[in-house]
C-alpha cells in the first residue's frame, strides 16, 4: 500500500497572502496543496458556477423551456384562435395552463404562501367559469361578468407569479402593486440580453460522442435555419411575381406568411416570457442587502402626521357625519317624509354613487391616519368613530339601492353593487380588528376577500337570479341603469 507523503496539516493549510510569489521551477516544485489552481477564463462555466443573481445553467434551460411552451400556447390558443367560435374558451385554457406551469416553476417559494394559492386557484376557477359560459353549458346569461373575467384572469395570473417569488411581503402591498405593474411593462424586457446565456451554452456545448454531436448540430441548424429561410422566401415571393410563381409551382399553393407571422410571434413571446421568468427567478439581492432590508422592514414606522391635527380633523368630520346620520334616520330609515317633489326611488337614486365615493374617502383617510399618525388612545377612538360613520354611510347606500330596485327592478349592475356593499361591510369589521391588532395585513386581506367576492358573484349565476327576481316581482321590462 502506498503511503502519502503529504504532511497531516496540509489539508487545513491555506495560502498566506504575505508569502512571496514563486516563479519558474520554484512554482512547479510546490505541492498541489500549497495554492489552489486558478480557473481558466477560457473554459466555459459549469452549471453551478454562476455569478450572484444568475440562475444556474440547468435552471436557465428550465426557464427557457417554460417560456417556449408558454409562447407556443399563447400563439395557438390566443392568436390562432382569435376568430374561432370558442375563442374565449381557448383564451381561458391558456391562462389555466400558464398558472399550472408557473406554480410548478416557483413551487418552492409559492407553496408556503396562502395568497399564492388563492391567486392560482382563483385564476383556474375563473378560467373554468369562462369555459362553461363560452360553451353555453352554464352562466351563458352573464355577458358583463364574462367581460370582466377576460380582464381579471390575466390580472390574477400576474399577481400569482409575483407573490410566488421569494421577496413578497403581505404587509407591504405597495411593493406588490409596483411589482405587478412591472410584470407587465418592465420585467418582460429588462432581461432580454440574458436569453443569450442558455442559447450560447446550448449552441457551444460539445459532446464526446461524435454521433450525438453531429445530430445536435443538424437539429440546431434546422431549428434556427428553417424559420429564417421561410421568412426570406415569403418576403421574396411577396416582392417578385416570378419568384412567387416559382414558389407556388414547387411547394403548391401554401401561404407562407401565416407560418412566418406565427413563428415571429412565438420567438417574440419566448424572449419576453424568458425575461419575465428570469426577473422573477433571479436572486439579485446579496445577504448584506437582505439584512439591511430586513432591518429596515422591522424598524419602527415613520409617522409624520401630527396626532393633534388628526384628532381635530376627525372630530370635524365626525360632527358632519352626525348631522348626516340625523337626516338619514329621519327621512330614509324612519321614512318620515321627503322634500316636495321627491319619490323614494328618486331620492334613493340621487345619492347612491356619491355615498360610495364618501365611503371610499373614509377608507382612504382611515388608512392614512392609521399608518402615518402616532398611535394615541384618543386617536384610536376617533378612528373607531370613523368606522361607525362609514357603516352609516354604507347602510344609507344599501337602503337607497333597495328602494331603487323595488321601484325599477333588478339589473346586473344593481345586484353587483348590493353585493359589493356587503363586501365593504366586512372590510369595516376588518378595520376595527386592525385598530386592535397592528400586525394585521389589512390591504392584503381585503384584496383576497375581493377576489373571493368576485368568484362568488360569477358562480351564483347572477343572470338567473336577476331573471327570477324580476319575474317574481312583476318586472317584465326592466329600466336600464
């Protein structure tokens, strides 16, 4: 058995930066453990040798494959099916497939987040609803909800992949909103140069097996060469009648322009999808920055509002609402008569939307004072009074809407407005909880409730409910909103 001559402390020895550098024969005489061998800059990086913020080469291949699959799916299910009978079903099917694909890609981060699951399941459920409505199997009488769903599905899908990344914080909804907007207008373009990393690695990688290497060369040549040749043939044929005649004689009456168009769409969408996925996947924050961000996020919140000024303003606002409540209890709730020339239906219609705007301003003021004013007991009492006043405003709005429905019948807008008032009532309860429990992510929870409310609105089949209500109450011709 051969014994090693390496000293026992060699494995633990590290080079001293103060030691003189050796050259020539002295360097060759050094044992292998004396200094690590410097990497050759001419050698290609391995899959694990990536710079900070860059995905590994294997991960880059996964992102590229996902981007290509998404691009082909969008071309076939959205662009190619745009004028077909079941275009909306194909559109919904694409977003369902996209959501499932992104759930798998970002599983390690998104699986631990309930809001990620809510966004993914809501996207799939809305897609299923749209398919059922488009094929006429159910919910066919809800064109308004169908139009809203066409917009809501991609919005939820984008929110799903944004909150499935590693730096999502439900207590910072502003950052999530900015990332959502960035996902549409910034992230699909800022990492386009990164597409060269997997493509160059795929192009330049070699295999010791000559047969596999030759097959790979042929496949890559066909993959990149055929679209280029097809594009040039189509352009030349459209520019010259003789070439067009020759092309039609050789390959028949095949129109190459649709092939070229869809190929261009797939290439462009692949690049944009890869840029989006790269931005979501990149770990571009080092540990020191993460520590600084964590310290910043857990630091005491800056509260620049003067508490005394806030108390004075809230007291004036509550005084105004006290007078408003007196009017509502006299004329609307108790129905003790109205000004001359007003019916209850006209009185109800006159102020409904204005009162919803007032409630929105109350929610905004509540959030600003709660987040930017120092916590004082008197200020908490004022905020609780603002919540109660907002409840009176919502009750007045609901009663006005009910009177209007009793007079003119039920429509989709009136039904959704009434259900939305119920949602705002639940939000008021959460506002009270937020005063007591400061750690409650109020905006994130309210957004989640809004998504659930929107799903319920579609699956209760509002078209059927509206028709049954109007028939039961004798409204055969309903006045539009």
